[in-house]
C-alpha cells in the first residue's frame, strides 16, 4: 500500500490521504523529519476547526526530531 501512496503523492503532492499514510510509514521507519514535512503540508490544508487537525498535530508532537547541528 505504501507504494500506491507514494505513486499518488508523486502525481498529486498535496493529496491528503497520501500525505497522511506516507507520513505514518516514514515515522514508523524512523524518518521523523520526512514525516514532519509531510504532515506539516497536510496540516496546512484543512480549515482551522476541522477535527482532523488535532490528529495531525498529535502525530507531529509525538515525533522525535533531532535538534539542528
């Protein structure tokens, strides 16, 4: 399924479903910065009062990002 979402993301860089699921896959693989970038793009899409925003914000908060060197 990851490959399908990657294909969709390549064709539609702002596709919310692809951003969400590729972000989950990247986070699970230990690629926190990539997941952060994808979910930040996703977070820019829904209105401020959309329920999905909290889910995305929770995922972002759970990421363990390395401090810049």
